[in-house]
C-alpha cells in the first residue's frame, strides 16, 4: 500500500474558496508569493524580478500589500503582477496549475501508483471544509482529508475555532485537524501554540479522536533557524506529553533549506532529540523543499533519511509530496522512486515499506492497514 500523506485539492486564487470574497482570497496568495523562495521573473524577457515588491510597509495596512494588480493569468496558467508597467510571475504553483480538483489528483495518483492520499488544508489554498468533504465523497476509497481550522481565532475566540473543528469532524466527516500556528501569530499577540490561551481549543480538539498535524517553523525573526526549530519541537514534545492519546505528526519535516551544505543535507545529531522516544510522527518530504538545490535522485538526502530512520524509526516516518506543488521539481513517480529504488540497501526494505505507506495506513486507520 502506497500512501501519500500530503496532497492538495483547491479552487483558483480568484475564486472565493470559503473566503468572504475572491479579493480576500487573492490577498492570501499575494502575501504567499511575496515571501516564497521561488525566483520571480519578467514575462516579457525572463529577466529576474523582485517578488518583495508585492509588499508595501505601510503601517495603516495590516496586510502590508502593495497595489500591483496581482491576478490569475489563465492563458498561461500562472499568477502575475505589474510593477512600473511590466508584468512579473514566479512558479509557486507549478507551470500550468492554478487550481487542482479531486479528479486531477486521482489522475496523478493513478499514473504514479498511489493507493491513498491525505488531503492537506491551508487557509491560503481553500478555506472551505465543505469543499474538502465533497472531494472525499467523490473518491471515498482513495482520499482522506484534514479539516481547516481558523487558527487566528484559537487564542482570541476559542469557542468559534472549536465549533468549526467539531463541525468539520463530526458533521462533515473529515479525518484530521491541521494547525498552522503562524496564521494566529500574524494577527494576534500570541507567539506560541502552547500558551494558556490555546488550552481550551486543545482540550476540545483532543476529544475529537482524530490525528492533529502541525506545520511549524522557528519563531519569527529567530536568527538561528536550526536551533529555533528545535526549540519549537521541544514545545511540541511537551504538548504531546500533555495529550498522550492524540496522534500527532509534523508536516513537511524540518526546514530543510537551513541544513543544506553544498550538495547535501547535514543534520546535527541533536536535531532529532525532541522526537526520540516520543509518539510524534514526521513527514518525509524533501523534493518540495529543496528540489531546486539538490537534484533527483536526491543523493544528498539519503544519509539524512538513514539518520531519521535510526533516530526516529520508520514506524513514525510517513511519505508525503505536497502534490501538485512538488511538480515544480520532479514527477510524481520520481517522488516515489528516490526512496523505493535507491534506499532499500541503506535502510532496509521493511523501513522503505513503512515509510511509503505502512506507517501512514496505521496512523490514519485506512482499510487494509496492518
């Protein structure tokens, strides 16, 4: 059984997609494009551009967005914006993709030989749990879905966040919660997901009986990305110890770009200390994060994955791709091949089988899990 624990389905950025309007939805994407590491370029002559010009540091605007006519270019399947009369773009989305339906996802899964996939959620992509439920109903034997939580309300209006989570799990039948604390940090005084103001939400979420996935990063403006991320992992370890019956996993893995040295990942041994002898699971997802720095078949990542198996255990590692975004750097099949073809001699076939589906099938309670 091959299980991809990280795929998306979503409507286009100029669709409301659960937001109050298409214009509000586009704001989320403009903010994302401004800071993403993919290179910007002119659509006229391909010369390098500067995506930071999508931002304007005006103190009267909490979004800090510049008026750049940020928009969908359906002719070329990309997002564009205008600076001094010239259009620019970048491929945060892979070329040709501005929306991704459940049917498209299944088509990719069929071609790559993926049995099951877990749909991730993010307020920027699509903010509508009913849409996610529709995707699952269309393919109930192939897809499972996380539920969107409005993280900005967790510390300030926990009852609202709790009601949304309960509705998504109990009424819509979704299968997990995903928490991106940064959405709360942006608009509230909260700076840690383990602050007392978050406790009412966590207590209620723990009663829903579903896994909780965390998308984490170091504290804002932390000068040491590596140590900052480890510090956050220790906070998650304490959280997990407080809620021992809640299955928990970290999306994406580590901030891998901070660990690239030359053409390989170099992971200090203490990097994995917070996860040792814990119940916390971790996503194995290198191509989407560093596919522009280390080429397929990602030889520079092999030793890091071997280290993860030794330090964490294959029974807590789960294959994930970020499909369709991973298509910026490799095919869907290649996202399997780099593990299945090249790693058995290093980590053993049993570990490969666990990473590629066995661990996730048990974690998610999929039919046929052993």
